[in-house]
């Protein structure tokens, strides 16, 4: 990494933690956590949260927890738990032995609920879900255009005696009532301007097996009841959340103060949005379950699994998160910055390879028909330690079809009739004849080569303007190449009138068969990243089979982000 990358960032979160440490709050400890709900896969927005929470803990010599906030048995699965751990590790972060589950705290949360009932701060309510919502009220706009929150309406059960509430909650716990028939609610303030403070639900009756707890529970805590108390149980000092939790902070503070337990400090940051994609887990699930994409690891998705399959590196994602920084409000970042970060990293680390996407046969007529030799190719010009490799060179080759033009414009410096170009790492060749099929399409070029130019230079000092890549027709491996583009055409898919999926890009995936790649790539493992010279950066897909490899394009070689930055000054 360069010096810029290694510098520790400064932002309002780090300033707040620094002030806490200076004042002695929490005894100078810094203990953070990342608490995903295991009901889907992580995406680039989660990566930002992970980088922030882990980063501030690491910078202060603190601790970092990974916790599954698994309070909804209807949507949570073991497969998501395993996938989340895999993604966080891949991103480069280690929670050591501090993997926790909110479901392991169900007993303590239940005891604390009973404590609030005894204090007269919680009650059992018989209203249904829709009635609770109607009684709570909603925000309206006043005559002056400002938002107002008229007082809500008390539940008929709000003033139940403590003894009755204890009895009813115990019976809820024992499964004596139907699902949804009763809830336990905090008794706060039905006229509070913050709707989250209007007697929020703490427990609901739900007969559903939990992926960890089985059928032990028939009442489940709400996320709002479990979240802050889980932080308290784990001794978290700084609960770093996205801005959507800002309006929930007064509720979390009320719960912790009412219980008289350890009280972490919550700090919110703005969420990340990316152009040409969606980051809502609900919308991503709709794309997956509706068959729009092939799965959670589809390389067009902004999930960490999708980005990994496409060829993105964890280093590039961390650098992207560092560059966008931390803000107090939601931001939309140009996806081309993310592409620039991975392109920059792969340029430094990715070995080069020869691959022809749209092959055109070349026969070198003055090269011996039965001869074959090996030429040396540099693996990575950015890394001399990467060394060289041997490429087979024979009479028949494949070049890119668009590297030849029969009647080229002045600016075209590649192969044309009578023109000499350089075959990268090999020889100068000159096109002598164009062969067409019965339909008039070009199917072969017949060329001659200069044996004295082996290695790509002429002893007589003559220069050529064009250099093209190639593969040996005899040795090249047939491959499928998948060219990925942005999933949505509009920068903001949600701004599309009507169905947000109307903006889907029909050209987001082009699967090309009949491509030819150098033979060594056939045995490369899935996940192998390389640069197809003059084409782009690619990653070997898990769908690959011996003799039939599949490569996904990570990003093209051209960097549009640099052009944008140059124009902006």
C-alpha cells in the first residue's frame, strides 16, 4: 500500500472516541462490534461498517466482536451465519474468540423484561399489530408544511396491575396464548414526538423454530429490545451504527437507563449508496429469488460474495472504504471509484496472460509447419519479482478480430493488409493475404514473419506502431468469458418511475464462448485473478471445468474514474 493508504483517517467518530478516552469514559477502553442479522448476505455497505468498527478498535488497541443479531426465527439460517463469517474473514478482519449470538441472551433478556414489569415500565397488551400501529399514530404535515406527530392513543391495557402483567407474561412464555394475540410493550410515552418511544413492542408470541434455539421459545424479543442490551452484555463501549438507528437511540438509552446496566455510547454514520445498483437487502433478495440474477454470489451484485466471484480483492474494497470516508449523512458514491480501486490494486499484483476474446486465425506462411518454440513473456511489469513465463509459438495463431482492419483509418495502428505489427513477446509479422468464407466474412489472415525480430525488436532499428496479443492455435484452450457491466442503467435505480426493476441493464452480462486462452490458465484454481493483456482484469469462475475454463471480467483496462477526476481538477 502507498503512504496515503497507510495513514490513519480522522473523522467525527474517531474524534468522539478520542474525547471519551481523554475524559476517562469507559476507563479508556474501546470495544466495538459488527452485529449483522443472519437473514441474507453481506454487501459493500456492510463492508463500510466493518471497516469503521474494526478500524477504530484496532487503532486504539481495543477489542472487536462479531455478533449475530438473530431475533427473527422466520428469516435466519445457519447458511447466512457461515457466509457472514466467511465474508468478514475474507475482508481481512479477525474477531478472534469473540463470536456471539443475541439468541444466547434470550434468557437474560426475558429476566430483564420481568424486571421492567415489576418496575411498572412494561405491560402486556392485547391489541393486534394493526391496532398497535393505529394507536401509535403517524407523522403528518401541518399547515405550515412542517412535520408534526399528534399524540397517540393509550392501549386499553396500559394501566394493568403489575401482578396481572407478570402472570400474563409468564403465560405468554409458557405458550398458553395464540400467536400474535398478545405482546409485551414498554411503558414510555404515547405522546412522545419520536414514534419509537410510543410504548414499543418488546416481545411477540411466535411459534417458530429458531435455527439455534430450536423450539425452546415461543416468544421472541424484538430487534429494538435485544440490540442495545446485547451491546451492554458484551461490554461494548461504542455502538457504531448507520444513520437509520439515530431515531432509535433514545429508545435504546431509555431501556439501558431503566435497567441500570452498562450503557454504551451509540454513534451513527451515513449509509453508503452506489450508483447503478441497489444496496437494500430486501431488493437484493427480490433480485435473487425472482431469478433476475443467478444467486447471492452473482458477480453483478454488490454482495461481498458477488464481488469476490467477480475478482474484486479485499484490499481494493478496504481502500475504497478508506477513500469514501465517514459522513454523518447518507452518500451516493460513483461505482467507478470502486472499479478504480480494484483496477489499481490488480495492476500491481495480477499476473498477465494472453487471451483472445474474439479469435481470428493467423497463418504465418513462412514459418515451418511442424515447428514450435517458446518465447518469454513478462508476468507483471509492475512487479519484477514475478519473473517470466514460457508461451508456445507456432505457425498458426489466433489474434483479436478487432486488431485487424482491411481498410483502416489513419489512427488505426494495428494489423492491416501490407502492414507490419509486433506480436507481443514474439516477432514482427506482415499481413499478406485475407481469406474469406463463402459468405464473404474474413476467416483467416496469411502473414509472414521476420525471424530476426524474435523478442519484439528489429536489429535494423525499424519501428512498428502497433503491438497486438495472440495465442498459439495448437495450444490455446477454449474458454467461456463473461463480460459484466453495471446491473442497472440509471445511476439511481430507485428513481425509475413505476417498477424499480425497469432500469435493469439487459447488457449487464454477455457470455462469450469460443474464446482462446493461453494453456497455463486451464489449471489455475477458481478465484485466480489475472490481466488479459490489452483486454481487462479477469477472475476464474467456480463454474470452470478442466478443458473448459470460465473467466469473469472484473473491470476493463480503461479507467474512466481517472478521466472524471482530471476533468474536475
